[in-house]
C-alpha cells in the first residue's frame, strides 16, 4: 500500500500554499496535513484487511490524530 491515498481533502492539490487540509494514508500510515507545511502523522501502519476509524481534532492550538480512538500523533497549529 505505497504512495499517498487521500481519505478526504479540502484544498487545491495543484497549489498547496493556498491553504486547506487533507487526511491521507501515506505509505500505509495515516497523516493530516494543513496549509503549505503543517502536518501530523504516525508510524502506525494500517492494513486493508479491516476497517479503521480515523479522526482529527483541533483544540487549543493542538491538532490530534486518532486511529480507533487512540491518539497517535499531536502537533501544534494555528487555525
């Protein structure tokens, strides 16, 4: 499961500097990216043999990435 697979996106993929965000699977690991350079990711690999619940929460200038309810990544961000 190589490369980047988009789960959801609200951005211009041709010009990432315009802002926006996307939730992706990058070489098997979930990642959330925003703006031109903000990101939070995890080394946790997901498989194609079962369903996963992915969630991202922004609160108090923190972005948290959850897989199946477990916080696997946190980064500082501005809205």
